[in-house]
């Protein structure tokens, strides 16, 4: 027999009723949230979670901290969730997202949302604010940040989600939805004729951004892709999404500046899209951008202090945008890239499907 879930009243739309420490905080900045799954508030959705997609910056940090030992990676994930009630890496502050099946819908939401029990969904809000209870980690998909689990999670009334599409494998949809904000924001930022630098153009979000940037910049624009590895450079050339492919470490700000200065005849780039998952790439992003240009930090490894004070220190007047994982219609925009481009779809299927 399935366990009866108690329904409580008075849930806050933003989930503050689940915050344990500190009181009065919202779930994302909170140190600890209530992940008790014996009950549900009347404005919550309970999900039987099948797969976590850990944020790239977070997963990289966990792998580095554990020596890439899978058993230790599992232990660290369980420890974080056990301590915080959510999957929020204490070093990077970031989380990720999940896919799962709707278990129960709070009575205040029934009939008001386009979900029913049994529907398969992907969360479009961060695991860093999502109450999560892991019963067991079943395994980690090799070469990805995807962790198969037996777990439960709660979506708040204000939380966003997407029903999984039927025209592609679930793990493929999860992979691209995890970074859906990046190409959707790129579509808004890049204008015809722009010179765009994609830092990390060989990565999961970088590939999608390069595709969207090329489409928006058009034949009069130029998309420059950078990567720090030989393998990444090889992949970028094979993908053929960028006009120029460079092996450059974004932690070497001066080398990046000099390279882009030479390539653009000193004009620099109009838009910088930073998609890498390592720290200390703020200054390269800023220096490669022209005065009056835009730097979009999608990376969760970004330091606001380093970016703000660093730009001031080199006298750069650039608009810096924090990588908001949400922008209107971002899920549809990103999934449609896979439908439009067989090349992009094959790239992702090779890794995630």
C-alpha cells in the first residue's frame, strides 16, 4: 500500500514555508530547507524524481574534490542533500535540475495548472532551492552530470517546469533544458552584424549559444568560439558552428584580450557569452568586449565582486548580465534548436541519449 501523504495549509507561493534556516529567507539563499516528504502543502507539487542533472560548475567542483571517485561523488551528493535538504553545492552555490513523474498536486493547484498525477516533467528551477529527499543513488551516466536516483522533490507554486517532449529521449531533453536559459538569452542579445565571442563553445551550453549567435548575427556578423582543450578545439571545428575556432584559456585574460584585439583590428567583440564552468574567467570576458558592449555570464562560477571591481579597475564600460536561467519561452526556444538542426541533435544524442 502507498503511504498516505498529509496535506498542510498555508504554503507561501515562493516556498518560504519550507525554509528552516535562516527563518524569513527564501529557499535559494537558505542554508537549510525542510525536505520532509511525509506531507505536502496545499500549493505544492510532489514529484517522484528519476534523474538529477547537476549544474556543470557544481559537478566539476564535486569531481575535483573527490578525485573523480564515483562512490565518493555519490557520498558527497548525499551529504549535501542530507545537510541542506536540497542539492546546493556549498562551494559554487548552484544546483541543477531534475526529471520525474508527478506524484501529487496540492488542492490549491488542482485544475489550475496543466499537470496531472503521472505526468513526466523537467524542473526549470534550480535544485539549489528545491526540497529534495534522496532514498538511493542508482548510478551516474558516464560523461555527463546526470545522476539516476530514487528520490522525491517538491515544486513550489511559483516554480516553473516543462512537460517532457515526446519527440526526443528524456535524457536528451533533460540535458538541453538544463541550459535552456543560455541560448534563449543569446537570441535576445545578439543583433545582425555583431561580433560574438562564445567562451566554452565546445560545451553543453556553448554549442547551443554558438548556433543561436550565428543565426542572429547573420552573414554580416562573426562568431568566435573559444575552448581551453585540444579535444574541444577539434570538436568545435567538426561542429562548424563558429566562424573562428580558437584554443584559449579564459583564465588568461591578457592572452584573450590580445588575440581578440588582433582578430577584430582593435574593435573587440560586441557580445561575450561566457559558458565555462571554472572560476577566474571574469576578466577575460570583460577585456574581450568593446566599450558599450554586453558580457553575459551564464557560468555559475562567476564572482560578482571580481566582475564588477575588475571592470572598474581596467576602465571598461560594459553591460554585464547575470546568467538568469529563465527567460520567456526558453524551454521551447532551446528544444526547437534540436528540432531545427540535425547536426546539433546528433551532437547531443552522442553524449546524452
